[in-house]
């Protein structure tokens, strides 16, 4: 049974940092690409970043240069390091693998 569990969200000030984690289970973590997406209040789902099997990553223009996605194959965990946070980064962040989604972790950026 595939499970994706996000954590690490919270309140951050503009310019601050947070690191999100997504612990995966129920599938061969090393064999698939994974991604992060987010949903801001009142808006649709937005893809944020993806990481491929070999570790190469891609980012949405809105987070390029500020966010870094990585994965730890020893712990079956994907991370999203978010730096220089902006109020517009406020959203629920979801971990995704194929058609599977976690429950999300909320990020609020506010002074």
C-alpha cells in the first residue's frame, strides 16, 4: 500500500526558510520520479518541483532559485528546502508519486 506522509510545514517570515519532508512507503522509492505540488487558498493545484530517479530536478519558474528538491534513498524520503520564502508561497504542500498524494502540510508565510 502506497503511503506518502508530508511534514515540516509551519509559519515562516518572509525571507525565511522551511524544509518539508515526504516519507514514502509501499513502492520502490528508487525507481520512480516524485514531485511536490501546492494549493494556495482559493486557487488550484500548482506543480512546484520534481526529482527524477537519477536525482536531477526541475522547478516551476515561481520557485526556481529559491527551492531545492532532494531525495534520500536510504530513508525513502524526499525533501523540499524552501529559502527566501514569500507570502505567495503560502499553501498546502503535497507530495506526489504517480496518482498517489499525501495529505499535505501547510506552509504560511507572514510577518
